[in-house]
C-alpha cells in the first residue's frame, strides 16, 4: 500500500512535537497503522529555529511553501498547527479539504469560532477532520465520545479544561496567594502566556466546551451564547470561604442535558472535596462524562505541552490510516440550549459590603423573600480600616435567576450596602 504522506503547517510547540514523534516512532506507528506513515514536509516561518529546537532533518523543510503542499497530490493528511483564527488559517484549512486531503488540527479557537464550514466541508467531501488535540491536549475525550460511548446517551460533560487557570487557583488555594501573585508565578513558571486573557476569562475553556457540546449533544453554540465567567475576580477570601464548606474553587466547564435542553456554562464553581474534580490540581485537566447507561467516568491528564498535545495528533493520524470515514457521534441536533440561569445549584455567594448594622439581616431577608433556603452564613472578614465586611452565604439548591432577584432587592432596600457585585459561585457536589 502507498505510504500515508503527512505535511505539517507550523512547527512550533505542538507541530514540532508531532514531527518528533512521527520521526522517532515511524516504524512502530506504521505497524499500528497497517501502512507506512511518512512525514514528507513541514511549512514553518522560522525553519532553522525549528530544526534546532526539535532536532529535525533539514530535508523536511525543502519545497515547503503552503501553496506547494496544497498542490502536492501525494499529501494525504495536513496537520494544521499554526494556531489562531485568522482568515489565512481558516482559508488554508478549507483549501486542504477542497483538495481532498484529510485535516488534523489542535486549533480549538478556529474550530469553535469559525469551524462550521470546516466541519461541513469535511463531511461533504467524506474526509476526516481530526481534532483530538484541540480539547484538553493529551486526554482522549473526542475519540472517547466518538468511539467508546456510541452505545450511550451522554447526559453531562463537565471538567477542568484550562490548565493555566487551574494552576493559578491551586496556587491561591495552597499558598494563600492573591490572584495577582498567583498569576505572576504562573507566568514565571511558563504556564501563562504574556497575554493570558483567554485563559483567565474562560475563553479558552469555552472553545473546548463548544467543541464538546457539538460532539456530545449535536448542539451548535457560539461564544456569545455560552454563559461564561472567568477567574479574574476570585479573591483570597473567596478561596477561604470555599475551604470552609469543604470545597475548592475551580474553573468548570459544565454541560447537562435536562428534558431535551442542554444547560451549558463556563464559570468558577466551588467543587466539594468528595468530587474528584476538586483534587485535580496545578496545570492538570480533567473531564467528567456521565452516560445514561454507563454512568460516571473521569479522564485526567495533560491538557497542554509539546509531545503531550502532539500525541493526540499522531493518534488521529493512525486512526485515519486505519479507519477511513467514521460517522459522527451525534448526526442531528435534537436539543436546544437551555437558559443556564434557570438551572438549580446550591450556591456560595460572597458579599462585599459596607460594615453597617443590619447588613446581614437585609441580605438574608432578601434571599429568603425569593424562597431560597440558606444552608450557612459564614463568618465575616472585616477590613476595619475601610469599614468593609466580606462574608459568604451557602444556599440550598436555587436558580441564578432567583439570586439575581434577591440582589436587586438588596440594592432597593439599602442602596449603600453592597460595594461590589456579589460573587455567585455554583457549588458542585
Ligand atoms: P506556536 O506559536 O508554538 O507554534 C505555531 C508555529 O506556527 C510557529 O512556529 C509559527 O511561526 C508557525 N506559523 C505561524 N504562521 C505560519 C505560516 N503562515 N506558515 C508557516 N508557519 C507558520 O503555537 P503552539 O504550537 O503552542 O499552538 C499551535 C496550535 O495548537 C494552536 O491552535 C493552539 O491553540 C493549539 N494547542 C496548543 C497547545 C500547547 O500546549 N501549546 C495545547 C493544545 C492546543 P512563528 O513563531 O515564526 O510565528
Ligand atoms: N492555554 C491552555 C491551558 C492550553 O492553559 O490549558 C491549550 O489549550
């Protein structure tokens, strides 16, 4: 059989890892694939740097313009690891598929925000679109759902899908650091980018959840439609409040099917210590899957890194060599997106208030007026110098909608009470 010829576009952290595995394990991978897996060419803006960084042969960087690669009828699979969602990258991916080549990419931003026509073209042309690496790096959640849960109905997908934010929250929790100090530590240790905004504001985690919503529930959700809160507003006090109720704050991607509606959100949650996710620390990622028939599963591992992420791309290559076309897990959208404000959780709400007599009374009354049962009122953190009190309330199950009404009533009853927006953090058991 003819070798399966591979081209890599972009030889940075991930693309370089792919080239390393393909060259180091060529014989083994070819055996597993049942045909020779041959890395033919690599397009890269700074080839010399890539050659030195990854110990690659010069020969891969000859005749390597993207135009030449697209025109080469011998290339069977193109690996897109340039990153970003520019028109150039988007058009290149479409062009790969138009030329009848399979596409493998780690690019969650592109697929989540501009992927509709890429997925469609791959399906129309009966080509493979591998994107295992785009969701939680090395964790095999895409093939897990596509291949292993074909006998099940997925009822919920949740997890920790951004390593940078998890690293920062873990440092805050374990070392008692405030957010700024923990972010600085993450940057010094190479976990956070110089511009870490997408990691901190939940954007990167949202990209991954959007891809999982499509796969697990057949649901197309845009970034604007997905309810999202980042971790930038989490304070040291919030971490302590969570500790007091035996929980840790984690940035959670959450999707749950209830009566043909999927409720989805990305937001910090207080995860109770008896939930496995609360013990997933530092840059580690974890995905929890709940199936109607098979029940609960956890996949925990590396969500980023050079060879870690590259391994998922190489697995996609071997998979394509073996299987050819595989039907989608969920071919039609049967569900609609629910309003996440109407989904019930127990909540941890932290209030930053002017330290005035009757403060707790006003707040608890407004909460009670919405039919919300209070589980505990935590003790005050007083900032005597500034006359500020910060204290938490743990509620029984209620909706975000009801809490927002209570907050509006607090403002109406006593306009000068709240200093900041209360932090409303769902509790995950
Ligand atoms: P890098 O910036 O390390 O690598 C991208 C490479 O592509 C760079 O070497 C860049 O060159 C090169 N490149 C950019 N444009 C072109 C072009 N037009 N022609 C040829 N080469 C080009 O990024 P990563 O490897 O970290 O990320 C790649 C993708 O993988 C992204 O979509 C990212 O989201 C995803 N990903 C990354 C993970 C990780 O751990 N790093 C984990 C999971 C997914 P230059 O540097 O000169 O611009
Ligand atoms: N920036 C991501 C993270 C890695 O921190 O998890 C790539 O998805």
